[in-house]
């Protein structure tokens, strides 16, 4: 052990640490007997002090900003009227249970349409990446599909499907606005998800496919067992972001008359001429979206750490 003396003449361990059973400042040594040096303890104490100071400053600045914005809104000339129209407690209590009842339809649409979007988007992406001249018509159709539905506004797509299909009076075709609205959502979002999958497939190095072929796998087996697992794993964060957007856009099925959370709020607004139910519906959607957004951020950060450490991507 190397011993040094500080200015007061006291002896202490240098940065390499002391091989004893206990640590300084109540910090026990590790299993191999390592004890942090005084300099390291001081450094860690300084870091904790900076963290506490940064947290206090952030909390104070947040409170000041919130108070400033609150005063601006409350002191506005039209605030009393706005408060009565958009933040009425009586209408909020009336709307909340009905909005929650309608939200169940949005949740079911999210799961059903989300599964359909993933399957259809994967098939379109595979069709766009097929090789060989024989698959040229399929690649063209897949590219035309993605270009068309990515360019067509979702609200127009919903109107065409929800209002136009029943007008055709086709035998055996449903006129249920929920099913038609879900179909329109699937058509639009599958185009976006297809491009996400295609980007993932094309990000896999060609040597991966070549190595699989050299081991005796067919093109289909190489795609299924080698390329797609890597492509999907890499595209998890953008896929989750698309599902978050889909969750919000399920409220647009209300334009066909489906009683979801938005339509339930709209019914109360039409009867009371008070817009508080819209605020309630918006807050319910936000409460449903935040956990999905935080989960997406967690997955993204986890995958970034794996890439930085050279782990599985």
C-alpha cells in the first residue's frame, strides 16, 4: 500500500485505495477488500452536491414559470368566460363517466387495428424488398400503396371509407362505422408502418443474407430467420411511436357516428353548449398516451445503451 501525507501531516491512502475490510465515510469495501480513496470520496460527494443543487434550481425555475403562466392566463380579460365555458366542474363530472365508457371503444380499436397494421405493414414491406424481375409488378403495387395512403390525409380517408362505402349499397359489405373507421385507420397506418419495416430490412447488411445462403438457407428462410428478426428489433422505437399516434387517431372514428370518447363528449357539448367535455376527453387521451410514450422512451434508451456497449441490436 502506498502512503501519502496531506498538508496536516496525516497519513492516508492514495487514489489506488486501501486493501482493508471497511470503507471511509460509512462506505463498505467490496468483496475484494477495495476501499475508495479520500479523493474519490470527495469527488463523489461533490457530484452529489451538484446534483442536489441542479434539482433545486430546476424545481425553482419550474415553479416560477408555472406561476408566471398562471398569472398571465388568470389576468386575461376573457378568463372568467373561458373558465366557465371550458373548465366547468359540473359538466366535467357529468362527462367523465360517459367519456370513460366511450374510451373502451378507442382501446379496442387500438389493439385490433394495431395488430392488423403490423401484419399488413410487414407484408407490404416484404413485397417492396422482393428481388428479381418477376416480382416487379408486386413491388410497384406496394410502392403505389404506400405513396397513396401516406399522401392522403387521414380525415379524408375516413370520410371516403365511412361515408362512401355505405353509399355504394354493396351486398355483404358492412356499414358499421366502427368497422369502417377501423379499416380506414388500418389502410393509412399500414403505409407508414410498411416504410418503417422496409427501412429496417434494408438496414441489415447484405452479408447477413449472404451468410445465411452460404449455410444452405433458402431466400425465404434467410428472410424469416436472419433478416426480419434484426430488422424488427432495430425498428421497435419508431413502431411504438406509430402505435402512440394510432391511439390518438382512433378518436376520429367519431365522424361516422361511432360512440367513442370524443363522440360521447360531443353529445354532451351539443346539449349543453359547454366545451368542458372536450377538455375531459382530451385529458383522458393524454393520460392513456403518456405511459405508452414513456415506455417508448425507455425502450429507445435501452437499445441505445445496448448499441453503445456492443450488445444485441
